[in-house]
């Protein structure tokens, strides 16, 4: 677990660098002034990637002088390769890198790529648990009744609290750990799934950025751990009688359509509720629609779809017992300061020769 610690020490080893902060929020002058003071000689350029009318500014729309000499970059979308020729460190504002494989800079072994894993965990975990509670207590049903002024009999619908139920977290990273923390507070049993084995207490610790007071830094919340790289391994995990399944793993060739018809048939044993806050490509949506329509699962909450935006005539909109939001679970007013916390922490590590946090493994792409 890594957090930001304030330091007054001035550092001059970034004096030959130019940092471009190309992010979807206005310049935070106080942060810029503090960074310039801490890292003597570092030059900072800041561009808001969202216009006043909420449209996105593309990297190739910026004047050439904005990109000239840039060696350090904080951004989300990959810019054209010719604009980032001199960049040696990329701090992504996302937790995933699925937009970058194949980009020449991503393939440059001399460039360091880091994610912002950890900054999205509190708000996304709240989205997951909020969607779960909404389903379990029929909030959408009652919201619909409000539109017609209908006071329904309390015996018209079933409700179920979470105590004693089981949550399975497919991808026990920063987001998964915060989901576990909230679920544990509700009295749920936590099962965790990771790609590699976590057999020792040391291996279960979280080495990513962590908002203080959140997550599961020591990996003590799961009562059972599962791991593997095959569909058989995943299927074994899904067969553990899960009431709630959270999909929170990176999208790679290995994990695309990790949930399809076979997996939904396994989940049918407990009519698992499925929450996907990772990427739409993790789920075969035709299989998901069929699972919802036939009652194999009790419901689903989707903050991500495939494609995005989801076309207005897509049948997923009309599937029963599904909540769809337009990829917004990451949103919170607190996000921007957290992103800058990670950037500042890694600038210090870069300047002092320490290992950076959230460094991307470019073989596994996370």
C-alpha cells in the first residue's frame, strides 16, 4: 500500500523535464505551485481535456508547442506517437491500459507506464454496493411506483438483506478490496479470485496506491482465495455459491468474455447478481441478455457495456432486472485530487530513483 506523505525537501533531478498534465479538469494552481517548488526546474504545462460544452479535446488538436519537449505525461487517451517521442514516463488517469497495447510508446521499454489504480476504489465500490442494495430492496420498483403515485402492498415484492450472503470478487485489486470492505461491513462473506496464487500473508498485501482508511491493505478480509488462468479455474470459483459477483479485473485477451453462456449456467445455482464495473468486453452480452431473460441470474448492474455508448436500440436496454449507467462509477469530486496525489508520489519516486507505484506489467497489460 502506498500513500502520499508531505515533504518539504526540494529536488532538482527533474530540472531537464517538462510535464504535460492533459486531464479532464481545470488547472489546480496550488498544486502546480507546490510541485514547481518541490522539483526545482521542472516545467509544467496543463491542458484541460474537456471543453466548456463537455466535448473532448483530442491530443492532435493541441498546438504543437504544447507537446514540444514533453518528457513526462499525465493523460488517459493515447496521443499520436509522433507527439510523445521524448516521453519517458506516462502516468495514466485510468486503472486500466486496454487502450494502449500496440501504441509505439507503450512498446518502448525505456518509457515507464503507471496507472492510477487505487484512486477509483472508494467511489466504484459504493456504486457496486449501492446497485446491489437497490436490487435487493427493490428501489427501482418503488421509484417506478412513485411516478404513478402507487402505494404498493408491502407483500407484493420480496426483499433480502446481505448478512450471511457471499460476495465473489473476480479480480482482487484496489477496487475489489474496497468492495470487500463494504461487503464485510454488511456481514457478507468474501471470496477473492486473482490470476496468480496468493498463498502467503505477504503475497496478499496490496502494493498499489490506497486512499487512507479504505480497501483491504493486508488482504485479510477474504475467507477463501482462488486463483488461476484457465476457464476451468474461473468456473470453479463461480461454482462457490455466490450471491453477488463483482467483475473487477483488467480486460486482456485472456479475460475477454470471461463470462459467457457456460458461466451463467454455473451462476444459475444461486441466481447470482452480477455487477460489472471493469470493461464491457468481459461479458458476452448476448449470453447476459439470455441469462436475464431466462432467469439464470437474479439481475445485473452494468457501468460498462460493449460497445460504448450502448446504441439506443440495443436489446440490453430492455432486458429485465438490469441497471445500466453510462460508465460513470469512477466519478467523484474527490477524484482529481487523488489523481494528483498519485502523480506527485510517482514524481518524487522518479526524481529520487525509487521504484514507482502502479507500474504496468506490459506482458500482462495491468
